[in-house]
């Protein structure tokens, strides 16, 4: 690759970090009950965490730092940076809303705190640790990592100290898995937090990419019967999956999922929720209620005596699909798409019963 191309790529990467170039500057007044505004602010604060870490890696300090406008524009301040103990990278931040002296109604329904987590950064200072966490995620072991323990402690401390305040969780990609896992744990502690999951990983075969709808539906139905059968077999051996109780506990929590059909990392959520509805329609709802809360991989782990609860399976969700044209996978998986004013979105709320 020529030096000119490298310079061009670095310039494009830097421009994505500049709020005035890439940020939602059209949001000059925030309506905290508007879904587009809420989504845009949450995504911008996740982007702020990405830029904080890139500022650190590129030694951009003080007036040279690119990150501050991503929170200042919405009147937030970072009160704590979440730093990984393995590579000292910034993987999250706690932002506090501190609006200027304006009528109270302008801040009505605004979150007092937003806890945001970034995804993987493919730069030499962070890629090794981030990829190892991606591997832990694939093996359903994210909860065993020190980064998650740091995140969980931070969320628990804010939620317990400010129990009467509105608190948001937000994350993108690997960061959305972190927000998902912390959010689930908080629900089990009796605390429900508004949660925004951008391009959340769904760990399964890419069935959603199959073009033939009949074949795709047949595979999903067969998979449901196999998964339900294995679940019943485990219950027959008195090895009741923890996910059965967990799904009931988590069903009242409705995180906001933002997915793109062209992003194979998260697109399986589309089929996952649509298939649940389809199984109800064909009279196989009881089968699907067993299948939807388990994955075949995790069932095999339990059969070997390793208790495992699949992170990516959710009982309830407000699913938003970006149907806008995606020029490539990188764009479809990116965080920047979620604050654009010209999106073609389709949203539907799913409740587990």
C-alpha cells in the first residue's frame, strides 16, 4: 500500500472522530421522549468512548483531543473512565447529564447517567486484548473476564448510589455484549435500566443470510425442535437449565436492539424474533418457548457439567432494523449509521410470555 493511500485512510479515520464532520450536529434541541433523539445521543456517547481511546493512543490531549465535543454537545460530562486492567485501554465511560440553566421541562425524561461501552478497536495498542475478549464472547465466557468485572462494579455502584435516577446503558458490538450482560445482571438484582444495544453479536450459524425463505424457515423450525428436545432431555436428567428461570426474570426488561440486515454479526436477531412469532402462528409456541431460551452449544456444555447461560438470547426486546442501503459490511456494522437523520427504520417490540 502506498504512503498516499495510508495517509488517505488515516485522514478518513480521523474525520470520523471529528464531531463537526461526522456527528449529529442537526440535533440542536433534544426531545428526550423522541426515539430518534434518544438513539442518537446514546450512539454518540458510545462513539465518545471510541474517540477517547483513540485520543489516548494517538496522544491527542487537551485542545488537540477529538472526544469532548461528542459529549459536550449534549451537555454531558465524563465523571469516570473505565480502564482495562490488562492493557490500560479505555473501554467505557460514565457520563453525567449537566444541562445549563434552562426550564426543567427541557430536561424531562433525560438520563442523569449514561454508562457507555465501546467495541473492538483494531489498533496495535488495543487489538490483542479486544480480540481476546471477542474470543471469550464466542465461548460464552465474557462474564469471567476482568474487563466485565470492572464494568459490572461501575454499573452496580452508580445504580445503587443513584437508585431514583434515570440511568442508561449503551454499547456497540463487543461493547453491546458488555452492556447486555451488565443489564441482565442488574435485572436479576431487581434493577431495570434503559439499555441501547447497537449491532449486538448473535452467536449462531448465519441462517438469516439464506435467500430462500422456505429453506430458511425449514432450518429454523428443525433447529427449534432439536433444541427443545435436548432441553427436555436435560430436564429429564434433573439438570434444569438456568436459562429457564432466567428468561422469566428477564422478561420484563426490554432493551433496545439496533441491527442491520447486512451485518452478519447481529442480523440473526431479526430471524430469532420473527421465528418466535411464526412458531406461535403455526401452533408450536410451546416448543419455541423452550427453544428460544437455549442454544445447542450451551446445552452440550451443560450436558458435560458446565453451567452455561447463552448471552445473546433475549426474552424481550424493542428491535429496530436499519433498512437503509448499506454499501458494505464495515458501514453496516458501524456506529455512525445510528444517528443519521435519513434512516429507513422498522421497529417492533417483542415480549416473552
